[in-house]
C-alpha cells in the first residue's frame, strides 16, 4: 500500500514539474562493488572497532526519487567493524548534517534494506542517481529520517549488513550500527559531531533488527556511547517463525533474500543450501545476491519450499539451518538493553507473527528493561510502518528533551495513528516532507521564514499555462492554511506574502 501510494505521488510530481527524471539523477554514480572507497587499505585490521579508516564528503545530492534534500553537508565514513565471528571487516556509514545543526544530537536511522546485495547498501541507495530499484525501499524511508534533519539533529545511516550483505544476521547488524556511531562521535574534525553527542536508534521491519541488536549489545560492546533509547517497529526477532509464516505469496522473496543473507555469513549454511536446493532452482535462488528488494521480491512472488527442495518446509528443522536461525533469534541473545525502548507492532502482521514481539516484551521486562509497547489492532505490516511512525517520532523527541521512561507498558489500540502523541509526531514528519517538496533548507528555522521560502520557490514551477503546475499551486494554497496563527499573522502584516492564499486567520 505505501509503495503504490508513494509511486503515485512521485509520478504526479514529475508530471507537475515537467522535468525528465534523467535530468535529476547523477551521472556515473558508482555502486559499492565498483567504488574503491569501500575497499579498506592494507593493515586496517590493526585498528580498533569503530575507528575511521577513510572518509569523504559527498557532493552528490541526497533525496527521495526526484526530491532533493537541501542539507548542509553529507559525509561517508569507512569504519573498522567485525562480523559475527569477530573477523575484521569495514562498513560505510552516512552522516547527514542539516542547516543550523545541533551537533550534540544524533538520530541513527536503520532503514529496511531487506536484500543480501551489497550494491543496495544505504550509503549508495540514499543518493539521487542510484539504481531506481532503491527508490521504493531505502529512499522512501527518508520521509521518516529527514524529520530528524528538520529538528536540527545529525542523521546517521549505517550500512549495517556489512560488506558481505549479511541480511538477517543479528550480530553483524548490531556491531555495524554501534561501530558506525563510535566513528561518528570521533569525527568532529570531519563532520562536526560532538564526541559527547546523545543518540537515539530507530528502525522498522528489516531496520528493527540492527536497532534492537545494537540496543542489546551496547552495554558491553559500546558502553561509552550516550544512547538515550531505541524505537523499533515490525520487529524481526525469530527468523524461523518469519520463514514459516512468510514463505507464501507475495512475501516469499523476503524469505529467500534472508536465507541468502545468512548463507553469506555462514559458510556451512551456504554449502548446505547448495547441496539441497534443486539444481534447476539454484540460478534464480542465488541471483538475489545481485538484486535489490523490489526485483528480488517480484521474481520470487510465487516461490514455495516444495519448489526449492525435496525437504519442503522441514528444511527449517535441519541442524545446519536451525543452528543458524537460532543463533540469530533475538530471544536467544544473552544480552539486554540498558536503555528505554519504544516498540510498535501490528497484531495481525501478515509477515511477522505478533507473538514474537509479545515474547520479547515479556522477557526483557522481566529483566528490568523499560519498554513502551504500542500494539495496533487493525493494521498490517506495511501500513504499520506509517501508522506507528508518528508515536515513534514523538517518543524520540521526548528522549532528546530529557523525559524519563520507567517500567513497562503494553497499550493495544485500534490504530497507533490515533494515539494522542502520534499527532505531534505526524506533524513533524508531514511538515518535513512538505518542506522538502517545496525546496526548503533541511534544518530548524522560524515558521514565518519557512512559509515565505515555500511560496517564494513557486517561481521555480512551470508557467501558468501548465495545468499540472496550477494543481501544484493549489496544493501550496492548501498548505498555507495549515501553518500556525503566527504565520498567518505575518502574512497579514506584510512580513510574508502568499500567492492566492488567505491573508487572515479563518
């Protein structure tokens, strides 16, 4: 649902502005597999985890499909990390700096990559000019993370799957996320981030795994990081339960992607898969290692266990498979967070069984972890990504404001979108998206100047003869009516001018 809705919006904007997509994307943007920056220099293994191997400022624009985010600057850091077995590797993390930045606040956002292909890593996918197959996944989620930019926070987005594309691997995801943050807080001379910056983690679905594993690993692996909390939704907890539930139309591709991601980390599993997948199915099965989420999911819409192996669904119970899924089950991790959590899930999630979130809530609460658990009684997996985001963002803002959370609370609601605090969060998310749509600088500004900048940029739209441009002007007029009383008063006093919009409060 969210994919189709967003695709429609992008199509409308392109028609309205009458600008070819080709003119808005970068030429020659290298994929990670072709980019020498991703290859660490000899001897990097001697560095400590979280140390910076290399860095660069990115001048190519970031954004959502054709919408450019007008940030102050962007950097990529190549960071020493490690895989699940403690072997050294290097991951890239992206650091987005807004205008009027507060360098003491960092939002670490982990998007749902959901593919074992390293060429779909966020550091590449976030940039305008990346492969269009990334638009409907990683770039869409910038609608959420960019709200942090407009608060003035530094937004950090790690390539948490590592160089092997270890989708589904908990330790790699957790280590990468934490090592990314170690690097960022030590990068003041590069990014301007404070060494004492406060941090909040956020991720949904595939992004929930690195967020929660990082939260649980942090007390021992990264005790010096000042992490205030973690928000996570659509929780990836028990991979076997998900594989059992989701290996059906239209979600089978997610399961196949995860098996490949796990096999990329575990050589014994990779060999077992090769030995037990039908020879005729192997080329298609392993091809997802070179595909982003949408093409890989579409190519496996109708896959089933019986089409892949003579073992059928019982393959999940074979020791070579079960040992790996058990090792990556968050419920089996001998660690717990020392920070408050906000989790949100759909009770009738058609991909991820809700009972797994209930189990995690019960286990960690019994161990003294403070958790606010909002359970949506009506939505499903994709819509919960939207409906739960408002409350999540409000919760994140409260952490940065110093508000405390104690104890555990589970709140079932008809819809997480209807919770009181979600309205404040949605206000931030939607207003940020509108500001990006109307070319505003990403960063905190006075409302009156932001309103003026929105309307001033209408001059950049096509001439009046263009009917779709007229429709866009109508949208601007509607947007104007949503601003605060102070903004409308500024218009009425002549401090700001609107085009064909009200000049006084209704």
